[in-house]
C-alpha cells in the first residue's frame, strides 16, 4: 500500500537531492509512529483553486500520482558521477547501515518478548478483574483501601453508604455494564457504538487479548447468553508481516474477524428499508423491503480488505479505513484492556491527547443546509412513492444482501 499523494506541486522536476528516497510501506505498530509531512506555506499556490480542479478531474489526480510515483527511487545520476573511491565509500556506508538494521530488528524482537513476559504477569490481574466485574468474587479490604487512597470523593461515597443501601446493593452482582461504559468513554470506540449496539453490548462480560506464535495479536470479546447472537466469544486477529520494516518495526499486514452467528431478525449490521410502490394499472400499492448495510460497532469484526489493482479509484478510501481499523485494534489492546477501570470512571480521559491544531474558524455550521437537503429528500421520496414507474433506488439495490 502507498499513501495517497497530497499537496504535491505540479511542476514535475527531479528533486535536487543526489537520489530520490525510495517509497516504503509505513511501519504500523505500537513501537513506531506513522510518518507525517508538515504543511508548506506557498504564497503563489492557490490551494482552493487547485482543490477545485482536482475534485473535478479525478483522472488528472491519478495521472499526477502515477507520474510522481514513477520518479520515486530514480537516480538523478549524481551517485554514478562520483569518483570510484567515493562510490566505494558510499557502498561501505550502506553495508554499515545494514548491520544497523539487523540490530534494530533484534531490538524490536526483544521488545516483543519483553511485552509477552510482562503480559503473562498482567494476566492474573485481568482474570481477577473479570471475576469482580461479573460478581464471581469480591475485592479484598486491602484492594479497596488501595483504590480509595488519593480519591477523596470515592472514599467519602463508599464510607457514607447506609445499611439500607447496602441491603439493596446485595441484589446487584458485580459491576453492571462495565465494559459498555468503558468503551463509551473511549473516544475512538464510542464513535462506533450506536444506540442499537448498546442493547447487545450490555451482555459483554470481558474483553481480553492474547499474542500469536507469529507476530500479531488477537482481541477476544466474551458475551453472556443473549437474544442477538449465539456466539459466546467473538474475536478479531491482527497479523503482521513476517519481515520487519525499515527501522526494524513490525509492519501490519491484515486482520481477520470471526463470523457472527446472528439470530433471526437480530443482525445489527443491517437494517430493513421499506418503500411503498403503486401499480400503474391496478392502482394497488405494495411495500418493497430491502436489507442494506448500516453503521454498527459489530462491523469491527468484518475488517476491510487491502485494495487490489482494480481498486485504483477507491484505493485512498480503503487505505484510510484500513488505517482506522488497525488503530481501533491498537486502542483496545494498548488502552482499553490495560486500564479498563480508568475508562469506566472516566479518569483516563484526562490523559488523552486531543487534537488542538484544528481551527474551528475554518468550519461553518451547516445544520440548516443539511435540514433543507433532508426536507428535499423527503419530498423526493414522497413523489417517487406516487410515481407510476417507481423503482427501488439503485444504491439500495447494490447493497442488498442475500
């Protein structure tokens, strides 16, 4: 996969450097940050006009990307023009760099082994957490005291519980909706959870992970018996490539999710669209129903697939969805599972890095415009319902699932 080319100048001249940098897949792992490109201010470059031109000419964008891509990695001739002794030294430095890369790969492998070592020590704590959450075990007095230290509000609340409240609380086992509440406080996950999903996620009793024998990890969601699906656990596995990337980092390859055994009429990843049609001759009406995909947290278990050569036009969108899908897995692995109680109480939110670089002045509220468009769509739908030759929308037909 290659990153979509953005903010590139149109004068396709060779770079003044000795040799253009080869294009490599960006390493995606918990040990590396994705490379970023700082914005370049150019007084003579009208970004608005350029964006408009590109938006109206997708073929032009594709052509420019292809042209720039063909230049990457091509020699400018500078290295070849150097005297033989200098070229020999350059080759020697490349050999030294290869030794450095071997050490980097060994370093990342040792880091992974260290993670696995301490994960084995974390596991008993996760198991105890699960027992407390699900009412199978009560925390010890020492654990409660340790948890109250430094939290005056919690200590005051727990200490002021009267006998009546204690009797009423005995009927409540564990911590109800612990994982649902934790996930709703985790920003990236909360955006995926719909109101319909909450009814199913209330049955979520544990979220855990495990490392694979090869580079990668598996996320496991455990549910109590429910009305939505028959699965006791639903897992998603993230695989890395066998070979390390530039700098020794593990490179994300793909993800695979379990198939959810939905019960009849309970599939949360689809919705039913109904449309009334009237026969031209008989004037009778009928209701046509279609099953179309819809937003749902459970789409997380059906990860996007890497683009193929035939997906050039949609490659950018697919790559963005792949990146988001991987980041969600990392957030669950690195944030939600290790510190679930902090997400449940909301304390973890103060440590989240919010994007403060966004200038709110650059955006305008478009609620009124959207409302107008919504009304127009409603009017169009009503007119189509009365149309003698009314037909289902093509878009919905394309999304139809068997």
